[in-house]
């Protein structure tokens, strides 16, 4: 019988680990090929426990490898349409909706749960891939203070009524006083929306 080398331990993503690396981790060539075949047919590991469901991964192997499984998450702030299509439950329709909502928010999400604000996007769909995504980095490409009234109206947390109030507020108020807190204090936007808009940052002099 062919003697296998001692298994190695190193961080790996089961979605991208090579057959040779799987062998180094302690799998036989045949077992490694089974895992690779699963991926080549569209299989995807979205959570560590998905790897344990492979019949070639027994409980002892999983217990040994579990601390080293590092599944790379998809960043919703940089994902393109093709990457979004790789998520469970996301087809062309919702991939487009996600990108469009990100654009309306100013180019970035601040939390995964914001996807639930998209019309028709139910929690069950989100739970199907929530463990596979994250929100990292990004700077909003939207300025509350330089945006036009129509641009303000298109923002999900502002709308046409508040956009009209913000435009009037800016025309009547000294720029030194412009702030989300002041908009909320004057009843132009709600405290809740002021908190949701805080990711846009405080107003800087160049925003005039």
C-alpha cells in the first residue's frame, strides 16, 4: 500500500484550494478529486459546515481542519454583477437590484441587512447567503450638501418631501450650521433617518 505523507495544516478556502493542496491536507487523490468535481459542477461552500457535508470529509478530518477553513466573503461594496450571481438565491434580477440600490445609497452599503430594504427582498433570501457576504471599506460618492434636489429625492433615506425641505434649509441657513443633527432638530428629516445617513460623514468645507 502506498504510504501517505503526514497531513499538513494551513489556512485554506475550500472554494479555491487546489487538488494538490487538498492532498497535502490529508485527503487521498481520489477524495481531493471528488471535492474538485463538486466545485466544477457549480458547488460552492458558503459556510464551514458545508465542507463537512462532503461524504469524503469524515468527522475526524473535519474536526482537524475546521479551525483552518477560511471562506472568503464577497464584499457587497465592490462586488460586480457576475460576482453577485454566485450567491445562493441571486439571479440577474436581484443582482441588478442590489447594484442599483448601492448606487442610490451613494455607492456603498453600511450593513448586510440593508438588502432587506430592496423591494421584494425577503429575509429568507438573505439568510441563504448572509454568511457569504460582508460590507467592507468604501467611501460614499454622495454629498448631502452638494447634491441636487433630484439627487436627494432619489436617495432611499431622503425622498422627495425631505429633499424639498433640505433645499429650502440650505437656501435659508448659514453654511456653518449645516448638519444632520440640525436637519433632524428642525423636523426636516427624522432622527432615525439622520442616524441612517450618518455614514455620509460630517460636512466638510469643500462640500459647499
